[in-house]
C-alpha cells in the first residue's frame, strides 16, 4: 500500500487490530507519486474483502494505492497462527476485488478477443459441416466467451452497471463477429468447391444437437456455470477447460453462420435458441454460485487450522 501521511495512523491501527494481518512492514522509504509511506503486509484471504472495503472507506484508493498480489506459499508459524484465528478456509475464500479485476480484463473488447471468436466459430462451422466432434470440441476450447459471461454474472451480483454494459457489449460483438466469420468461411468453401453444394442435415450424426436444444442442454449449462465460476474464484483453470467443452455457445454461433450460408433458417433459429439457453444458464448459475459462495465465505466458514506451518495467503 501507498499510504498518505494523514492516513498512516488509522490504516496502521486497522491493520494491527486485524488478526488476519501478519508480517506488517512500514518502510522508511517514501513514495513520490502519490506521496506517502510504503506499507506491506500479508493478509489471510478470509479477511481480505473486509480489509479492502475498510481501506476504501478511508479513501486510500483515491489518495494512495492498494495493491493485492496472491502469494501461494508462506512458511511461517506466525502466518499459520493468524490463519487459524480467522474463520473459513483460505482456498475457498471469495475475494471480490480479485474477481472483479479478472472479469474486467477478460470482458474487454480487444482485437485478440475478436480473432479468437472468429477462428473458434469458423472451426466450429467446419466441424459441424464435416460432422467432426473433434473440431467442434477444439472450437469450444478456443472460444473466449466465458470471460464476458462471467463479467455479466459478477455485475448482476455486485450491481456494477458499467461492467454489465461492457461485458454484454463484448459478448454480443463477439457473437456477431463469430457469425459473420463462419458465414464468410462457408461461403468461400462453397465457392471453391471444398464444401458440398447442398446442406444435408441427415448426414450429421455427431453434431446435430447444436441446433436442437433440450432440457439436458439447459441442465449442462447450469452445471457448467457453477463450475466455471468456481474455477475463476478459486483460480483452478484446469476445471475451466472442462466448462468450455461442456457448453455449446461457440458451436451454436458457428452453426448460425453455417445455416445462413445455406439458407437453412431452421438451423439458424435452432442455433440461436441453443445459444440463448446456454448463455442464460451460464449467467444465472454463475450469479447464484457467487451469492452462495459469498454467504459461505462470510458466515459459514468455521474451519480452523491449528497445526500446519505452511499457509496459503492472499
């Protein structure tokens, strides 16, 4: 933290009185811009939200700075004792500032996001056209659309209208780019004779589900939304890959372009419905997961650690 002179005393009082704060250091060096003292400490993730909110109430983020960095391992009896004194489990703690920063970054409309959406949608369209499950799965993994979906869920829970607008605009723009890219891709393939001249739906066995959403599709979207949000809050990216494979957003976008290229409007409507089912399921489940996780972090965390000497800190 960079703490201006008038806030040094109240900030230090707050840090010292918090049982989850250890290894508190007040540097003799001063920050030049902004002016203030450099204060560092380690904070148990279980109490990080409350501490950051208090510092923001003091106005520290306006006149100074708050920097949060994850530390995976600390070998310290002091850290272990401090973590045993606060409720909950560090690995399950939900840190809102950390999550909001993540969704802000992944919800930005950038050229690279558009490229990923375009490429993923084109691969999905080719996979559906050739009835290749491998290509469809590859397109699911490449697609970056879960970032803005998570941003929408976070904005609903935290009532962040700006994040909601930005994430929604990014998601809709990405879907539009994906549809146009897959449409142009299939048109070029038809003109060059690479793709068949007719759209034979009956020949599709492995990928016909893309344009036919059902109850199971909604259930999978909800389950994927739960796991996807947990993977973001717990920094478990391996689980997120499974989420990307489970949902049918990118294949649906690719099939919209594919159906439009062949003037198969029934396929377009079915794919749009599949897309809507998946997005609604992901957002609703993600938002509900955040609500439950927040309640668990603040009220239900009761596990204490009394013996380990290695503590996970935030």
